[in-house]
């Protein structure tokens, strides 16, 4: 029962992947990428927090300083915008992949 609130369906996974592309194309992301080192991009859903489609979808952009949270700007998700930020594991840890 709990999984339905946090685990995306196969259709929601497709939507989230499209949202990643919209995030990377957004002005907020471009400004962020110029000033910080983007290490990873992840997605999540939280239907439990309230709101309607597509507002419970989230794209997290992790840098070496913070994690920036991107959300749809409107109900058609015409563009993505930075709606908040939180701690990044990369402040204290190295990337998991051994690439330099």
C-alpha cells in the first residue's frame, strides 16, 4: 500500500525521465551548472505530500555543494524550475563511480 505513494509506475517512470530532459534544458539548471559541479540527477514521486499531477513529481540535481529540487512550473509541465534545495551527500562523500 505504501509503495503506491512513493514508487513510480512504468508510465510515471517515463514521465520522470522526460522531466529530467526538461530540467537540463531549463534556465535554472543552466545557471546552476555554470556555477556548481553537477554530479548526479535523480527523480522521485511523493503522492502523500498532497497536490495533484504533476506536482508530486520531483527531479533532484546533486552538486558538490547542495541538492537542488526541480518541479513543474505549471499543470502542463511546460518547463521545470528550481523550487528548493537540500543537503548533498557529495559535500562529504566522493561520487560512487570511480571516474575523474
